[in-house]
């Protein structure tokens, strides 16, 4: 096919069919030269060479450069005036900036502590106090105190219309991972396959082993 006198050409000007690499390279260079020569020979009206920039307003009408620059400056000033406190905020919003500042403060607090620590710090203890576990023996007393505080707040608040109380189950709920309370029609009998109990026991054993291991490491030091 490469030796035909009148080869078939593609729309790009290159030969179609089976072609040797050397012939394809030579033909591609020839097509580039022809296109370059045709572009240089074309009149400026067709190529746009030396043409003046056309400025248009929002309606699409032609305007002068001075008028276009003035309209762009007005639009920019209007956008900045809508949110003056956020003109220099880049790479995130105010919430991201606040979170980053809190994170830097926490890193500085940790860096100021000694390298060797033999116990939890005060902040960690406060976090543990605020954490609620289903197997915490003091959880019931804390819930009673919270209910008492809520009752005092409601007593001091102005009287509100009395709403009907939802019925609650009289039986204590069984332990589960999600602290889901039973419905008020439950008869107190657990009819599950025991998976939740096994899951919680495994979790407690793992935490107990971790605490024992930590105590052993501390005693070795």
C-alpha cells in the first residue's frame, strides 16, 4: 500500500492504510510545513493578526476599554463589600480556621509537657470524667443528678403547657452496644442469641488485659 502512485489520504492529510514509520514521519513533517505556509499566506482578516481587542458589557454590546475596566472595578468592589470580614480568608472558612487554632494550641500544650509521663494529665482526666460507659457503677447516680438538675431548671422556668408523658418500660434494659432502650411493652425477657453479651464481655476482657499490661509496665519502671 505504501508503493501506490495515488494513495488514499485521511482528513488530516496523512496517508491511510499500512505505512512505514519513516514514510509516516516524512509525510507528517510535509503536512506541517504546508499548514504553516498556508497560515502565513492567509490575510490578516482571517487569522486575526493585529486585530484590536473587542470589549463587551453584560448585555453583549461593544464598549470601550475604559468603560469595561470601570465596570469590572465596580463589580469587584461590590463583591468585596458584601463580606468585608472575609476578604483575606483563603483555603477554608472561619470554622476551619478556628479548628486549626485549637489544634495548634493542643499541640503546644502537649509539647510543653515532659517527655516521660507516668500518669494521665488533668485534661485527660476531665475527658474521662465526662465520658459515660454502660458498665459504669456510678452511671445511675449521675443520671439521677442530671434529672434533678433538669427538674430544678424546669421548676425555675415559667410554667409550660403539660404534655402527656410517654410510657416507659418498667424492666431494666439489657446491656447493648448502642444503649438502645426497650419499648414499654417489653416483658423483661431477652430473646436474643447472646451476641451482644458475648461482644461486651470480649470488649471488657480486652480493656482489662490492656489495663493489666499498663500496670505491669508501670511497675517494671
